[in-house]
C-alpha cells in the first residue's frame, strides 16, 4: 500500500465560508438519503498519519482508508475510516474527568481504534479534499459496518426521526452550521461517539450507546468550547438557536367529549441567514390539521414528537415570520385513582362508585415548543372549556365569560416563560388570601370508602400553601405574582408553573404525620422563588431550583411548623440515602445529567436532597453559635433572591453572594460539596485533666475518613459540663486528623460532634488512646 506523509489536519468548529445549498423542498427524501448512507468506491483515499481535532477530541488516523459516503441533499456529509489509529477525549474539568471514570472506568479516553464513521455539516469535507486525493479504487473490507453502527444510533427509522436535530436542520436548510459527529470502533471497550453540536449549551460531547430499551445514546461528558471556558456567563436558552421565539397566541378548546384542539400562532425572528425549516416538539398524540401564516408545509411522522415546519421563503437575519399551527388530539385524560388500588377481583358493577378525574397528559409539549431547552416567550392564552369544569392556567386572568355550556377564559403572562400549562376538573374551590385551592371533593368521598382521608382536604392543603407562601415572602422577599392556584392532579408528584401548582392527590387524601406532606406542599410553593422567581442559568444549576426548594420546605417545617423532631429526622434519613450512593452517584454539578448514567433515583438523592443539605450547611456556617442568631444567612438568601429576581442565575452567581456575606473565598466549600462526591466520616475522642484554678485541660482529637486529606470543614462541637452549662465551638477538621488542647472553666462530662446536623457527615466516637 502506498503511503503519504500529510500535515496535521485541524478541523474547525465553525463554517469557513463554504457555499450554501438550496433548502430542501421536502423532508422525506433528505431523511431517506441520510438513512441509506453508504461508502463510495469512486471516492476513496489512502490515509497516513492524519490528525483530526475537535477541541478536546483528537483522532489520529495512522494508516488505512477513508471513503466519502453517498450524498445527502446534493452534498457529501459523511465519511468512514478503516485501519489503525487512536482517539482521545480529555475533559478539561475535574468534574467531567471524574464522570468519565465513573461511567467508562478511566478519567480520559485514550484508545486504539480500528474504524470510525463521521457525519458533518462543517468544514470537514473541504479540509479532507484539500489534504487527501480521492479516486476510484477497490472497496476495502469493513467500511460498511462502522457507517451502519453510526446510523443505528443517529436515526430512529420507526418515526423517521434524527436524534441530532442540529444535523437535520443543516441538511434541510442547505447550510453549514458547525455540526460534527463521529462513531468510533475501539480495539478494547465499547463503541463511543464524539459530538460537536453548536446549538448545545456545552457543545463538545462524549456519548456511548443507550442502555435502556429504546435509548439510542447516553451522554457521558459535556464541556464548553475552549474559547468559551474562561467566559463566566452562561448563554441564555435559545440564544444559540437559528431563531428567537418572540411570542405565542394560543386559542384552545376542550370539547364536551374532552377532545382537545388548538390554533397556535407564534412569531419567530431569524438570527441566521437562509433559515427555512424550523423544528418543533409537539405531543405525539396530537394530529396536525393545517399549517399557515409564513409556513406552507410540514412533516411529522406518526407517533413522532418532532414537527418540522417549512417557511414559504428562507429568512434573512433579523427578519420575522408568523407561523400558525392548528392541531387536535387526545390530550385530556380521564381516569380513576381508585382503580389503581382496588383488588383485581373487584367487580365494577358493585354499588361503590369510582372516583373520576381529568388530567393533562403532558405539561411540556401540549403546544409546539421551539428550542432545546425550550425558549421562553410571552404568551396570550384563550381556552374554551365545558362550563361544568373549574379551570386554571398560568398567567393573569383578563376576561371570562360563558356562552351556553362553554366557559371562555383569557390569560396573559406577565413575563416571558418556558413553563406553561393548565388544569380542569370537577373541583370545589377554597380561597385563602392570594391562594385558590382546587380540590376534587367528590373523588375524595369515593376514595374515603377504601382509604382513610382528611376531613377537610381543601382547607388543610390550603392552609399549608398560604402559610408557606407567607413564610417564604418573609424570608426571601416578594414573589413575582399576586395570586396563586394550587390544583389537584391524580398523580403522585407535584409540579410548579408561574403562579400555578400541581399538587398530588395523595397530599389531599393522606393522614400521614411524618411531615412529608407539609414539606411536599411547601416545596412546590418554594418554586415560585427558586426555579421560577430565580431560574437556573443552565442544566448544571438545577439544584438552585430543586435543592433550594427542598431546603425551603425543611426550613418551613422547622421554623413555621415548629417541629424540630421531624426536621432532624428528615436530615438523618436523607444523609443515609446520600451516603449510600456517595461512591457511585455523580456530583450536584452534573445537574440534569445526574440520573442519566446511574440510578434514575440519583437525581432525587443528589440534586434535591444533597442540594438541600448544601444550603443547610451554609446556614450553619453563618450561624452565631453563641446566640444562635441566623440573621447573616437570612440576609444572604434575601440578597441572592433580590439580585436575581426575574432573572437567571448560575451556581457561581450564588457563590459570589455567599462570599460577600461570609467575607471569604468559598471555592473550597463549593468544590467539596457541589463539584465533589465525598461524604466524610469523623471519629471523635477526648479526655479531660484537672488544671490550675479549678479549670480543666480538654484534649480532643477528630479523625477524618472517607475524604481526601485536602478536605476541610468547620464542624460544631458541643461541650457539656458538670455544672449543667454547655458551650458550642467549631473545630476545623482537615487532613487525616486534628488534635487540640484547650482550657475550659469546668469539668467536661460529654462531647457531641455535629450536634445540629450542621455537616453532611457520619459521626462516630472512640476511646482516647
């Protein structure tokens, strides 16, 4: 085989002025050409010592063949390599290196490879053609397999859907958009995929094949591009997308038979040139009736959540387009909670009636969503619903009127939002100040035939909702809205929207006395501050919503409900859960990715529960142990909320506010508890000896295990004396152990390390030796 010495090839992440193609007229031919990609015998090149770079991704193709693949939409967008080479992926952060090791067994990818297939809509083709000579030749063996493996993970043939929408957008629009995807066959270990998607918040990604049924891939690692890593800002959702979503106008109808239909008008502003095809997400049970406005056609396969809309003409940067989508489908469900708890032998013809519920099947894609994550927009919402049902929506109610059996309500949002939903049902309404509670009283009467229930479910829940709303207003500051609706849903979870809260049927029915239900209600209320009032800037900041809401619920239970026993029991229980997963679960800093590659429940354990512990530990660090005053902590939380009210905030923004109020750098704390996974164990030993003047010399030692020597944490220590007095001090624990000898005014009789559960740690004692 002839060999050629080639210079190192650096592939760029962005287009380099390649000519644009004409946008496609139809979706289907483009998809079919992509699905049928095959190596070409007339476009083969010998490769030797070729290096391809993508930020922290590096391919070194030592020797072998590269074949360009059959064209898609009139251009070459794929190639396949067979031979000998290597691939490396070196994450730039400690957090990501730890995650790669957690999932794949090593902190970096540095593997020998036998083949690789590539799909690209960037400058790759021009670069390859500049450095290699492609000719017709006999097809080397092994080219087809890697390309087939790439397509298996890239395409869902059943729904004619491409798992990477950025790729399909480039193919349909005939544009170069910087997308790159490589599927690698390693000599040892499972296949991996390397991706650069400029539309993603963190565009440089390492993937592996999906492990769950129907899952095409799992994200192992994501990082920002090199030029963005020193930037301390996070790009807002949608600012990377080709379009800016400006506003929605929704006119929706729920018919008497519960069929849902809607006409949605939305306004898009082009950020990039030549954009004609626009991807939306729409619930798979919706059927599109018509497309209008500036759009003339669309494509959507049966059961697919993806809707591609084609504009009449490509837009130039800054141009706007109004698109109308009319659709209908089975959005409103009808069912029974009781049916799920009745024994199988229950005969429905017996007199006992079943409870009846309506529910919205999806809170996310009941209307066309644009962007990933969905972009926020102003919303104007009109609903026509059967008069027999009470109705609630996000937004401010502008108008309501009845025409026969139809109730029409008109709502507008007071600020752009990406969280929008509604609810309806045969509810009774309980009003308590700014709070309206919707409860299905008839259903609870039926449920109480089988299950003990609350005598006044609407009142009990309403009191907790209104009380927690007032409590958080006092602790954090004024929320964004003037009125709130807590509406019951026949599920076992809650969800918060701007001014609207879904609360589980169980929180209205149960007689549970553990404090869980009070926390559950307060958690959903707290999202009006954390998650809605202050939005997480990116996916890594999810704990600023869920962890803060969980802490807020704990705080409410301790201070407003005055139940220390339940408060500390909850802390101990969650500590047990967190410690059980400390060696396997990712850190808080992985945000929404926490549950993707481990146990699904890790997201609850780490983001909710450990996130709440982090805030609780900050509270204790700011606590005046002499007076037990926590004004510093309250001032810090208020300051953070007021600064970012109605805005987006990242973890580093919160850290900055913490540092201002602590008067010191807090990198060590956030590195340990947000970016790290260690949960220390502290072992206390002590002895006391009489000293001069009736005083005592107290010798104490704290050993640290299950954490590196660099781990440091101030831990409260309570000293009880023979004269019934006590003192609280902090011990700065770091390294394998710390020892101290202090003079105390009386004989110590008992020492308790971490008496207030101030630190997420396991505590043991041992004899002095």
